[in-house]
C-alpha cells in the first residue's frame, strides 16, 4: 500500500505548494517566453482546441467568461488573495493553475500557447490518455512551479530540456512508459522538492550528480522502474531534507550504504521488492527518529536485525517479510509507542515473542508466520485493544492457547496453525469481530467450544489435525460459515444437519471415525463402530509390498543414473523454440540476472530479455524444476506450446539447462500485468474495460478447460499472470507450471508464497486431485479485484484481510454492497453490472467447490452484463477466438 500512501502525500504536497513556496509570487510575475500581445483567454482556448474532451469538462471555457472563472482554472494574486478578472491589466501579477487531471482528455498537448500564459505556475494533466512523448516545448513554461503529468499515457525518453524549468519545485511523471536513463541534467533543478518518476521504464545507472545536487528534495520516488541497473547510490545520504523515499521494485542490488543512515528527516523508507542483499549496517535506525514507515520486504537481506531500530520512536509500520533475517526480533521494537504493524513472516527469526504493555501498545497487526519462534503465545497479544490480526503459523510455539487471545474488541484474524500448541480451545466469547480462526496442525485437545456459535461474523473455522474430542456443537449452525474444517480429530456423534444440507458452508469431516450423518460418513448409527481388524491387516500387508517394490525401483533408477553419467549422458543446455525468435541458450541464461527482473512469484523470477532484433520476450526461471528429465519437460512444453487463443499468452519456447533447471519463454506485453494496473497509484479504468478484462480471462480458461485438445488446468491463476495488451485485451500466462515442476514442488512453492495464498481454493489443502473448479475460485478472486478496485492480498489499510474475507465480512455486517463496489463509474448501468458481477464472484469463490459455476457459465453471465453495442454476443458462448 506504499504506492497509495506516496500518491496521497504527493497530492497534498502539490496542493499547498503555491502557498508554501516563497519564490512563486515572484516567478508568476516574471515573463514567460518572449511575451506576445495575446490575451490569456486566447492562449488557453488555443490549448483547448488541441484536446479531445469527450466528457465536456472544459465547456465553460469561452471568451464571454473571464478565464479565472473557468472550470479547473485557479488564479492566485501575488499577495495571496483570490484572482479576479482574468484578462485585465493585472494578469502578470496572477499565478495561474490548471488542474485537468482525470478528465478523460486525449489528443495533443499544445505546450506552445500554454507556456505563453502569463504566470502559469501549476499544470496538472494527470490521469488522461494523450499517447505521446513528453512535449519538449514544456521546457519554455518558465514560471512553472508544479508540473504533474502522471498516468497521462506518455512514452519515450525523458527530455533533457526539462532542466530549463528553473522555478520548478514539483515534477511528477509517474505511471507512464518513459524509458531510457534519467538525464543527469535534471541535477540543475536545485529548487526541486518533489521528484516522482515511479512506475515507468527507466533504465541504466543513476548518475551520482542527481543526488549530490538535488539536496532540496523532500520526496523522491523511483519505484517500479525494473530496468534500472544500479546499487543504492551513496549520494542519497547527501539529501539532508529527504522525508519520503520510494525505491521499491526497481531492481536495486547490493547492500544498504552507510551514508543512507544520515537521512535524519526520513518519514517513509520503502526499499521492498528489490535484489538487495547482505546484513544491515549495525547503526541502522539510530538516526531515523522521525521514521513512520519502514519496508524492506521481498529482498535477500540476512543476519540479525539491528537493535538500533528502537531509536525509531515514531515508527508505525515495520515490514521485513520475505528475507533471510535470523536471530530475535529486537526487544525494543515491540515497545515502540506508536507501532501499528509488524510483518516479519517468511524469515528465519527465532526466540520468544515478548509480552506487550497491553494498555500502552497500539499494535494492529502482528504477522510472524513461517519463522522459528518458540515458547508460548504471550497472554498480552490479545489484550491490546487495537489488535485485529495475529498470525504466527508454521513456527515452533508451544503451551496452551491464552484465554485472552481474543480479548481485543477489534480482533478479526487469528492463525496459529502448524505449531505445537496443546490443551483446550478457550471460550472466545468476546471475539465479536472475529472473521477467521485457524488452529490446525497442533496438539489441541478437548471439545470445540459451543460459544463459537455466538460470534456474529465468524466465517472461517479450521481446527483440523488436532486431538479434539466430543461432538460438533449444534450452536455452529447459527453462523454464516463459509468454511468449517474439523478433519483428522477424534470427534464423535452426529453432524448438525444444517452444516451439511445447505449451500454453505464447506465442511471437511474426514479422519473422524466416530462421526456420522455427513458426506462420506455413515448415515445412521455406526458412529462408534470399531474399525475392521481384517481391513487394517490388509492395509499393513499392502504397505509392506509397496515399500519393497518402491525400494527396488529406486535402486534400479539410481543404477541407471550412474551408468548414464559414466557414459557421457550428463545434462547439457538445450533450447527448444516453438516460434522463430533470435536467441541462443547461452544468451538466454546470460540474460537471467537481477537487473532484468520484472516480477516474482511462487515459482521463480520473471526476466525481461531484449533479443538481437530488438524484440522483447519474458522468461521465467522455475524454482524446483530440477527433478524432471528433459524428455518429460519437452513433452509437457509441447502441449503448452500448441495453445492458440487470443486470451492466452504465447509460449515461445523453453531452455533446459545443466542440472535440470527449466526457463520458460513467453511473449511480452508492454502494458504489464493486471496486478500492476490495480496496484497503480490511480486505478481509474472504467467498468466496461474492467468487464472486458474479466471476459477475456474467462474465455481463456474456457478454452483450457473445454476446447483445447488436451484438457488443461491453470493452477496458478492470479492478477500478476494476466497480461494486458492494447484496449485492455487480457492474455493469461503461467499455465501448466505444475506439469513442469511436479506436483510436490508445485504444492511446496504455493505453501511458501503467503502473498498469493488468497488466490488458492481452500480445497487445495485437503485434496490431492486438482479440478477446474480450483481455477474458478482463482478467477473469482480476480473478478473481486476488478469490482472493488482493490488488490487481493491487502485491500484496505485499515482492515488487512484478503479480498474474499473482506467482501464477505462487509456483506455479513452491512448486508449490502454499498461499501464494496469501486465508485470509479457512477452510472446506473455500471452500478447494476457491478452488483451482478459481485454476485457471480461470490459464487465463484464459494468454499464449497460444487457450488461454483463452470467457466462456460461464467462467460455467458459476463457477456450478458456487457453492452451489446461494444461487444456483440458470438454464436458460441465459449467465445473461442484462435490466433493465426
């Protein structure tokens, strides 16, 4: 969510810039280019004439009205009062601001007449669709103080001429397709306070002068420029006034330079999703007395975390997940007075979780899953009144569950599965906002508390793989459950009828021989019938025979492998191409380095590779693929390489390298992925375009499930695997990875990738046979992203649950969708369509697989929602469209 926070900060900063910069009044009165005796009205109307204004946002611009009264135009006098008549003799004393963001404008930016408007100080053309390079003529707007061209459809290099804007204090070019190096000449803008170049295609090494000279910067954003080839510049430490620093997702390598620790004014530091490595400097945190948010997640840091973090007395967010940190989390971290979020999952931290000062702590989230923490769960964790998420799964915690674990009135998510907890489950009577309770994979005993049935919004209960006894409480029937997993315990008695007779919940009961009256269980009686002795003897004999046969086969395979190596049959690099692209195996492997990384997922990194002819392709180096033979991989790849559908990304080939590692080559789409679009600072795509994306993804899945010669499942569908072409035409990528890496490696990778667990159907954990309905669930999550405008993993900063739980909780609480639909399109037709799509998405994400629709039904439903003027219904509901 750091990108959204950065945008909010930047908008606030720009809003006050005219009033807070002393030089503006003087700049406004300075002449622009060579002055010409043309009235500002005429210049602005000339500028307007070059634009396409489909919404009529500029209809008030006319000669009969003073320009200072036009919509989206503001005038401020040099003395700071409201500007008046526009076009009078005092024009040279008026600072003019044009705020044209988000108006759907296109056409050409006519900078020449615009720059001749006297006193033009603020220009915002953000969130429009101009589809052109950055106009060189903007360098003639000599009085500009703030220039915002973010998300405006701009491409091409960043012009050196912008260095001529000597009065510029704020420059925002984020969210475009600007490429090439950052011009060193921008270092001449010594008055610059805001520089936002995030979300572009900038490349090369950053020039030290940029940081050495721009010492007045308060805000710097170079995030999401994956083609940068740079270590963190030590010169960053010379920007003494820097308060907000966003460098996430830009391929930075190496360690954190000591000079960075000199930035005493820092409030936000985001270095996440890079390739940074090594240990942190021992003094890290000592000078960061004003730091509010620290994000070092998804890097390769190692070693202990420095204790100096306790000097960050204003810290609110601490995010270090997805690294290799070891040792204990600093004790002083837990007692910071304003800390709200601790995210340290997927590291190698150890030690005990400390007790908190429940009365003083303001913690809201503690996520420490997949580490090596031991000892007991602190009793104080659940007593912090602001705590709403505590997850510590896959650790080594022991002891009993504290009866205070849910004393917080805000507690919504508890997940302590996969530990060594014992004793009874407490009576969580005070958990009035609890949505999800996961206690699986422990050694808990005793009954399931009947009091759980009195918790009003409890939706997910997983107490599987414990030692629980007694009956399933009838009180659970009063809950609006989506999931109840009580499998592999010692439960007895009849399953409450409404838990297994309605549409919801999904109930998993297996592994409880004493239960009856549920799916796969005895209907009447037999709950306490002892298992057959002969049956157990037969199983034992079968297991013995299977073990013997397996041993013989393993010995034979081992001998075959040794003989093959002795006779020169070892692994060599093999490149197989399904399309004529100009690359060799050695060139491909040489290009798989960190500076080319453009994405990461459960199965490896994605690299952007430029071929000899200038064409770009994407390559994914698969984790865990070394256990497959070349013949097996080739057979799988040939199946995938023959897929031809307009909504499926083309598989161009693959490389089988020494050691059995596999790298898959895909076509590259320059617009990026759906995830990039949703996580952009401003997701302003209208409902019709969102629906077009949903229909395209659904059509691709229908082709895989029903129409391809060999029926295929995707099994890793998520918004980052939906690539976008022109006119938002989606192409599904990442298909069939499980076939290449093998099912064991596939499941292991998914289990370790907590960031994308929200796309995975719940039954993946309980069944070994994949089905097409698992893909339907993943599609439903993507559809919810499109409907809400929020990313799946963390849709709201004030309520950190995945999007399925977020939506269901609001439906449970409000019994309506007013707080769920994204208000991007306020037309009545769009609202109706979004509401219908929401109902479809909820069916797709039903925890009960047989309650989900098949993808062909999904396509039909979505096509009925689309305007027939823009998308005629095809003769076949599948919408299959083959590529040539």
